[in-house]
């Protein structure tokens, strides 16, 4: 028989190893970790940049402002009381120009001084000598200009400017156009042409042989340019007088539809011409130009100063709808009207109904608001349009081909693509 084995209590054994004398004591608390902390960012106190100041080097600090951050031309206009158009013109700023902080703007317009540099400058709206008949009486329309602004600068009344330049109620001035600011002097100060409509003097007793010589000379000068050849019959009728009138425009003598007296000084000048010169008032600084003389009812077109391209008979605006006198304006829109065979639908302008004889315009080339050079099936010897310049359809096609517009398939609004400057002058008086 085995001997009894003593019972060993594990708790007592473990307690003896762990140094715990009481097996029923609670276990020690577990170690604690410190609570996590979140860093709080610190915000620096806002700082305001000091405003930019006018440099000490400018000519007249009282006339100069410095563009601050966020400023626009309209805001500066509000702050200074200077109109936006005046600020643009004085500083050469276009509509799309973006002002930048630190830019310097001259706010004292019209003193003919660059107030930033102190340099004298030609007023941007005054033509140079030789550009027009009387530079002192002409202003060049600037970006942002209006009739009221030009009136303020020149002292000419708004109504007088409108009447002198035949501007309608809804007329929009375009940069680069010329405005006659000396109303009432009976002269177109752009071209030098008289605003008085010259009477036609008929010479029933004029030498028939002299008339034949004149007719022959006119046929030589205008050959191939677009005028119909005259019958050399010694009779001075409307066609002969129209071409005599056109010859006067080339000669630079007083323009009229009168007969040309045998043995006169102007006849001597006519007979001495070897070819047609550039008319003195033509805008021949342009690559392509057109001069419409409303006394003669002709359109003269040329290539700069190199020569005459066309002389076309035209019919301009009738009484009450006169074609405006304009100087060196850019043709700005061309409508090929291909969806209607070239005939632009003019149901609202110039007449209230459409027909090719009196309403629709063939491929119009706009040069002065709604007034255009266009083709028509009816081109009489006297004014008959509602303000436009009528050519025959054939002549309009020739003009467009010369300008490179004959292949256009949509409306062209680009002045640089059309590339034509137009001057109109004179006034028509019916034959006695």
C-alpha cells in the first residue's frame, strides 16, 4: 500500500514566489498612458501692405496716380472724376488693357504734356500737317470718344457737330474717324471741299470743236477704268459734264458739273494731263482707298500713291437721305449675302419694301454706320439712294475682286481684311 502524497496548493506556491502572502489580494492596477494632446496652430496677425506711392521722378505728381492692387480703370475713373474714355485716350489704353499694380496713369488730359515723363506730346486727336485740309479744325476719334466728349474738348456744340458731320441720332463714332469741329465755315475741313453745292453753269454757245477735243481727251484719260466712253459729238450733255466734273477732282481745281469753257485755264490743265494723277484729297496713305465725289457722282479707287484702279459712276443719297461726308474712314463690314444670290435683305433700311431696283443691296460694303457701297440694278446719273453709294452690279463685283473679297463665304467684320479707306465729299445740284 502506497504512502499518502501531501497536497500542494498552487496559490501558496505562487504566492511564495511572488512575495504575496495573501492569495486573496486584488491584482495591481495596469499602468496608465498619458492622454494624447492636439497641437493648436497659431495664426499670425494680418498685415496690410502699404499703398504704392507716386515716384519722386514723375514730372507732375498731382497729375499722376499709381495703380493699386485690385484697381480697374472704372474704379480710378470714379476716384478721380475723369471719364473712362479720357483716361484711356490720355494713357493709350485700349478696352482690353489690364492694369497692374504700380502702373502710372496720367489723369490730367488735354494739357499736351506727358505728366509722367514731362515730355511734350502731340495731342492724339489732332491730325498732323498735311494729313487733312485744316488740322486745327479736325479731330481724330479716339477709343471711347463720343460726340459729347469731342464737344467738351473743342467747345463746338453737340448739335453743330452733328449737323456739320451729318451724324444721325444713332450714329456710332469709330476710332480713327475724322470729325470736322469748325461748323459753319462752309468748308469740309477734312478734304477742303466746299460744303456749298456748286451750281452748274451751262455754256450753250461753247465751241463745238472745243467740246469734241475735251470729249476725246476724257475718253483717253478714263479708258478702261469704268466710265462709259463718250460719243465725240461736240455736245456737252450730262455724261460729258459728269466726266468733266471728275476730271476737276483729279486736277485739284474747284469741282462742279459745269461746262468747260474753250480756252480756259482749266481746259489747258485738262488737255495737258498725260494720265490721271492721284486726287489731292484721296486717302492715298492707305493701300486701298476710295474717294466718292457726290458733286460728280463718281467713285475713284486707287492703290496707295501708285495709281488709279477704277473710276465708276455712282448714285449717292437723295435729298433728305444724303450720303454723309466722311474722311479716311475704314470700311468695317462686308456682307456677301450668298444665301440670297448676293442681295442683302434691306426690308428695314433703306426702304420699307424690297426690290432690286430700290431696296435690296448687292453685296454691301459698309463704311459709315448703315451707309454702304453696294451694287444695284438701277444707277441713275443723279442721287437716288437712301444714303448709300450705288454701283452697278458688275462694278461692285470688280471692286470686291480688287479687295480680295470675292471669295468670302460669310460676313466679314475685320477692317484689316477688308483693307479699304473711304472719303466722301461734295454735294449735288441738279442741272439748271
